[in-house]
């Protein structure tokens, strides 16, 4: 009997290609599209449902597969959007996709798969899964420009054992040619989806929309220098991120950057580019996938290829000098300084192309508070 797979369909080229490929490989395919947050641009034609839902349903009809729409708007608001807003109100810069993938997307994909008696779930992510002696390991996709493993580090054995990533071993160009050969030119020409699916524009406008009284709750604050001297006024700390240079509205004689955000005092410390450099990364809320390779590691005595860490999705891989596991956190020393190590973003550690650990970059003040409580 053919294995039954639930495909998370977004209406775009990648998930569409997944459906076609799995059908060709002999799987029985069921499509499911999550309706999570409605934004105006999804209703440009006056339709009652978002464009991506209609496009996914239309493709399913053409392919002759069943399709279901799962309305999760209330759950999404209470989980993903609430976390996103709370992180900015804490002075952090969140990565909502990382939080969403484990605690929301895969949770409902697996629940929906069980409901429709599917053996696996599949998505259009550019990543790979390897079964290594009974342990499922997450690896980079072969297309370095599209690799999405960074967003998936929180997935555990339960999720990986039930997941297929059919596109992980291919490049985007190959996928485009494949979909074009199937006669779906409109999918190839369609504009790529937004990085943050629930924001259509600037995240600051989204925060104001979701928290209408934010000016009363937070209000304007002070830009300060490294001695605490007032340099000027800002619009409220949630509207700034570490490393930001544009939109500060202040001149210091040479380019100034956001170096630190103090949510408690509503102050933003400005400095120059060299002040953003640091060679220490502290990760909290960690997922230690391969703890053995983490323990006692340092790049000088390791017999293996040095571990690397990615501190932002588009950042280069940084070489790890050594790692210490302490207080349920990972203390990582880099071989060279990195710029704008930002609390709230993810730090993902790789052994070559395989993820061995991941965590949320911690605010160093937060770590000091945890130590003082012990």
C-alpha cells in the first residue's frame, strides 16, 4: 500500500513542486493549507479567502488530490504573534519562524496528518534529514542560497521522524525547471513569499497596529552613549534593533549604530561599528542534538572539522573556538569577533552541514539575573 503524505501547501512554487514529486514517487498525497493571519494584500481581488488558500486549492484540484483548509487564526495570534510582540517589548529581536515551526506549524501538521491517516508530513523547506543509527539529524539543503535549516533547529525526533523534505537535495533553479516542465509557468513567475508571513510591510507598523496604546505603555526614551550621557530622543525601544544604523534621526559625526537596548529604562545606547563586535555568544533554551560532539570541544584539539555557528539567517558561518555547557546554556567563544550578536535571534551550531545544537541568543543581563537567583 502506498504511503500517505500530508503536504503543507502555501500556494507557492516549492510546496507545489513537493506535491508533484511525491505523486511521481508513488505516494498518496493530501494537501493542507493553514490560514493563520489575514493581511490586506491577500484579498486584492475581493475574494473571501486569502489568495494563497485559493491557489493551493486550485493546484490540488488540477493534481487530483484532496485539499483541506485549517483555520488557525486564533491559535496563531495567541502563540506566534503574542510571542513576537512580547519579545520586542523585552528589547529583543525575535525570529518568529523558529518559534512557529516547532510550537505551531509542526504541531498542527502532525495533528492534521493523524486526522487524515497520513504516515508523514512534507513541506517545501530546503533542508535534509538523515537517519544516523536511529537518530534523525537535520542537515543543510544543498542550495546554500535557499538553505532553511537555520529555522528548523528546534524540531525534535518526534517531528523529524515523520517529516519529508523532498527539495533539500536540489537547487531552486532545478525546482523552477521542474515546475515549468509540468506546465505551471504561473508558479515560476510568482513573487517569493515574505520572510515573516504575517507582516505586510514594516514590523514597526505591525507592532503599532497590534498594540494601539504602545506610545502610552512605552513612549519616547533617550539615546545615550557608553557613559550614560543623553544624546537625543528616540521613539520607544521596541522600534529599534541591535546593529541598526538607518532611521535613528541623530548625527554623531560618523555613522552611529544601536549597540544596546535597555527595555527597563527605555534607553538605547548608541556607538560606533567597532562597539558591535564580540567573540562570545550565549545561547539559552537550547536543543542539544549531538551532546557528545559539544562536550569538551575546542577547535584546536578537535579531530573533526571545526564547528561553525550561524547567528542570523543571512550571516556567514562563524568558526567556534570552544563551547562550555553551563547553567543550561551554551557559552560559545568564536575564533574571530562577530558584529551585532542580537538577543532573541537564533544561534545554530553545525558540524559541517549537520545541526548539532541550537538556542536563542541571550541578553547578557538576563544571564546575570539567572546566576544571581541560584
